[in-house]
C-alpha cells in the first residue's frame, strides 16, 4: 500500500509569481509545470494517489486536457486552496485521511501516524527514482518529519547552460557534511508535528539571499520560538552561506565546521516538537524549482539537455524507474477519486 502525494500549487500568502502569474501554470516544453510533477508521480510506486491544492477551477482546466488525462492512472483529487501554505498543507492532509468527508476530519487514533509526501508544483526536473529513494529512506528512520537535501555534485549540470547565459545560480547551505541544498520533498506525519505552524514562518522567509528575510526569521526565532541558542546557531549557518556566495570559500568552510546535519536535526526537532531527520540524495532534480523570470528562462532554454542529464544520473545512481501500480483516471474536487 502506498501513501498520498500532496502537490502544493497554491498562489496565496507567500507564494511568488513569475511573469505575473502563478508559476505552477507556466509551461516548460509545452506542458504546465504542475502537470509535469503529477505525471512524474504516476511512476512512483510508493505513491498510490495524488492530491493537488490550489486554484481548483484553473487546475481542473489544466487536467481536463485529453493529452494529460491519458497519462494519469492514479486517483487524482483537486481541492481548493486556503489562505497560506500551512493551511493548504494541513487542510489537504485532513481531507486525504481514509474515509474523510469533503471538508476533512480531525485525525485521531491511528490517523495520528498517517503519512503523506508533500511536493512543490514547480519541479520540472523531478524523477521518479529520486522521489522513491526519498520516501524509502525517510521511512527507514521511523520519524515524524523528513526533509530532502541534495549534494552539490548532484546539481553541477544545472550550473552550466547549453545556451547563452551562465546556467542557474544555485545556493547551498555550508555544513560540516559538505555543501547541500534543500530539495522540495517533505515526508511527514503532520498530526505528529506539534509545532507545525512554524513551518509557515520558515517558508515565508525562505529566500535567504534577501537580508530582510534573514533578519525576519532571526527575529521570530529569538522572540517567539527558541531563544538565544537557536538564534546563534541560525546566524552561524547563514554567515557561512553569505561567505560562500561572496566567494570566500575557506572562510565559509571554517565558519561551518561546527554546523552539521545531525545538529540541525536536533535543533529542528526541538523547534517543531517532533522527530525530525534529513535524507541526503546524490540525485537532485527536486531541488530545482522556479522562483524568478531568469530561472524560468534558463529552464526553458536548457530543458531538453538538463532533463537528459538528470534522467541519466538518476538511472546511474538509483536504478531504473520503479513500476507503479495502476489505478483509476479521475479528476475530482474535494473528495477522493475512485
């Protein structure tokens, strides 16, 4: 038995527009990005159904296209978005619970351990192998919340453009374990994350190249969440990131010597009041999303060659695409397809 995948396609709250519209509907090689990730999930054996939360009318228009319906064999449910990312994640989880009515239900008993995988709706280079690896590795930890990370080497192809331009300017966290980038994969038992509302703050201030965002999240950590110890840890980690982006590699490495993945896991576990772990992958397509017009232009221009390279790396590192179970071809609104 598989788990539900929830694709986050909302355009409210802190969601960023690209070229004046919600980025998940931007087409890459003629296919909206939100459709690409749903098609990819059809080949992930660990996923038995797909939920999409966003503008339900617009999403239904996308998936009503015959060429897309023919590629979807797992139950697909479209549900209307709420005010922000946190509400979208939590309310869709409540609706995905077995036997839940269209308005969802409050988890209780065994439902407290009900697990879902969350993905962004703008992942044009996601591969089934990377998602399968993430879910299986995450489940081996037996924890409540698992976040994906990818290595620097896994993203080397995206830093070289085949057309004019330098490729993507990819930012990394500098840690004792190496240079790592957060992917857009989250494996969670949402009801077990007692401080799950804090995830919204982290998302709102996620673009750490913007100094105001660094200050904003730091202030929240200091005055509302964790006190001086966690703020000091947070500042050291981001000072290392700034030094790295300024080209001061040795200084960045020196600053980051005391910051490890394991220490991050302990601090985040305390912050969210749950058992938290990272999964690190050598395949990194799910770490490439689209936040700016420049990134979208590069993705469009290099899509074919970057896709070929990502698929080749996924096959070499993780093997062939796993065989997903067949299901029904259904698009619904607010209730589970059959």
